[in-house]
């Protein structure tokens, strides 16, 4: 070791973008207030369909702190007692606060669902107003709802009225496309209707998950409302959360794809918000231990068959960027039992370091764009508040990507 490096702090393992980002200074950031809930660090796990079920939420929560939101749960499926929907909405006594994202476009269902969720012990309810899926927007649901301000107001009002003081939040996109931005109106309506915070995924529905999230829109929303604003889009490393909050002034961050196969990101976030350097990323051996832990939790929650089926996509995300990961992923894609997974992983070099290339590698969604389909004549009647007639069943909707 040279004299120059003797006694110096270990080098950050991060991308160039994060190299010089200072960790939080004492008092620089405040806890996120969601009604009576105080959330520190101001970090929220994004609702993600097929992802943020109880097993993954528990895994993330053990690494850090914050609010961990369920995947979107359709009100119709939940109110009809659809078995799978009720399972996806469920939790375990160790989860606190308990947070559920609701999908509906009907004020009556919205109110009923919130009342039931609160009876069931839910502490926070989020409303999905950003689902970009064609089948949803073409009936006027999801990301199309904020186009109809009065309909959005009716849904939110019913939720707040039935939440018995529990915080209700909404999560929106920037709008339909660059020609039809709705986030400013959505912020106004949310605030007027007593919502505790608004989350903005800073992309339009047309963009899906492509391109860079427009953090300036988050800053603009923050300066136009007095309720807390949660910024969402492109937080891949813990330092991105600090950059986003510093640049936009938002009150908290929502973590989406950055934590797919990287639940330890929440530990890194907890560290940097507490003013500490994050721990170094895990080596392959430690990743394998997390994978096996995750697989056990999925099997316990969904049963061994469905649990291992679900694990296939996780295996691809966990191993991204490690040496020879393409053929490995091919093998892991067909693994059908826990024992098989253990056997495959036992062949790997546990000492291999975490690949830098994986830090900002996109997971979960491709970069395609779409032209958003809306119902015929939809834009001619923006003050119409009739709920759309959506024709899909809960199981189908829950397989969509929700936002
Ligand atoms: C697999 C997947 C499923 C998603 N499901 C939902 C959902 O159910 N509800 C929702 O509001 N957003 C959903 N989203 C969007 C995320 O919550 C988040 O807004 C988006 O990924 C942008 O954040 P990111 O750039 O950090 O990934 C989903 C995203 C992904 C990748």
C-alpha cells in the first residue's frame, strides 16, 4: 500500500455518475409524512405487479426501512373474493406499516375496497392512476383516468372518505403522451381531495419504461402542490435517490426496477440517508444466499410449484452481469424445484465480485414505446365523470404491468 492510500476510506463501488455524490448531511432530509405515518428514510418500494408480493417486500424490509407497497390489487377481484387477488393483497403480522395499491376506475368500488382494507389492518392505500396497458387505457382506466378530472376526484374522494384517517396516496404518470400531460391537473385534484401524497412516475404512458425519466417534471409538480411529492423513475443506485431529492426538492423517492434482484439496495439507501457510505455490494456467494432465501420465501407463500415458477424471473435478475450469466440464466429459466436451484448455484464461484455493469443495468421492462389507445370520443368530454366500463377479470389485470 502506498503512503497516499494508507488510512484512506475504501473506494466506493459505484458508477461514474455516483462517484462524487455526497451522502446526506445531518438534517438535510426530513422523514416523509404520509398523514400520521412518519417514514424514515423517505423511501418507498414501488408497487410492481408480479414482484412486490409479501415475500419480496419482507426481504427488502429486512435490509432497510421505509414503506413497501403491494403490487396493484384490482378492487373487483378483491371485493369478489378472488382467491389469487386476496392472496396478493395479504400480508403477515410482522409487516408494518402495511401498504396496498388499489386498481379501480369506479368510485363505489374504490370506497368499498378501502373500507375493507382498513378493516383488515392496512395502514396505507395507494391508488394506481398510471397503468399504461392498452386494454386498460382503451376503456378509459389506468393512466387515462386523470384525463377526466371529475372522475379522478370522485374515486379519490371515496377512498379518503372510507380510509378512517389512514393515508391515501395516488401514483400517476406525466400523462398520456407529450401532447396530453395530466400530472399538473392530477396534483391539483389529489390535493383538493385530501390525498396525503402524490407519486409521479416521470414518464408518459406512451413512453412505457423507455428513455430517461423526466426529473424536471417532478420538480415542477413539487413546486405546484403543498402535499408531499414522491419522485419515481430511474433510481438505480442509492446515490440516485439523493440526486433526485436534491434536484427536484421532492419529499421522498419510489424505487422501481433498481431493486429487482437487488433487495440490498434498501440497505444502501438507509446508509446514505443516515449520512454513511453504503456497504459494498455482495459478492456472488452472498447473492446466492439471498436467492435461496428468496426462493424459500416464495415457496412458503405461493406453494413450491408456483413459488419456483416465480423464482425463474428473479434468478435472471439476480445473476445479471456475473461471468457467463447468459448460459447460466438459460439453465435457471427452467429450474423447477428448490433442490435443482441449489444444485445449479452450487457450481458457481462464490468469490466473484459484484459486476459494476449490473449496477445500472435495466431489469424488468424493455425499452419499447407505444401509441396510447383511448376510447372513441374520450377527449371531447373531459368533464364527464362516468366510470368506464372495463372488461377484464382480476386475474388477467394482475398479470399486467401496472404503471
Ligand atoms: C414489473 C413491473 C410491474 C409494475 N407494476 C406496477 C403496478 O402494479 N402499479 C404501479 O403503479 N406501477 C407499476 N410499475 C411501475 C413502477 O411502479 C414504477 O413506476 C416504474 O417502474 C418506474 O420506476 P423505475 O424507473 O424506478 O423502474 C411496474 C413496473 C414494473 C417494472
